[in-house]
């Protein structure tokens, strides 16, 4: 894993995200932070399913919340 990428624990909030969490992520809450934009958006990828990528707007996101694993 590249040292620029960090792990995060994700939590689905919306019904859509909960369905994606079960189907695409196999209920595995670990994800990789791929990119952080200056506007606060964060791009993540599932550690279980590397073909599943998603955005989170942090605390303002209606679908996903995440905490960086230090």
C-alpha cells in the first residue's frame, strides 16, 4: 500500500449506502482513502471489493461517514 493512502472505517447512513455496504463491500467496513480534495470531499475504495469506489463529503454526506484509522 502506498504511504499516501490511509485506511478508514466507514459507516453507511442512507438506505442506498446500506445496500451497497452489504452487496459491494460484503459488510466489511474497512476502506482505503484514495484522494482528498481541497473542498473536503474524500474518495474511498473498498478493501473487500477493489472495484467499488465512492465519495464522501465527511460529516455533511447523507450516505457515508468515515473515521481515519491512525
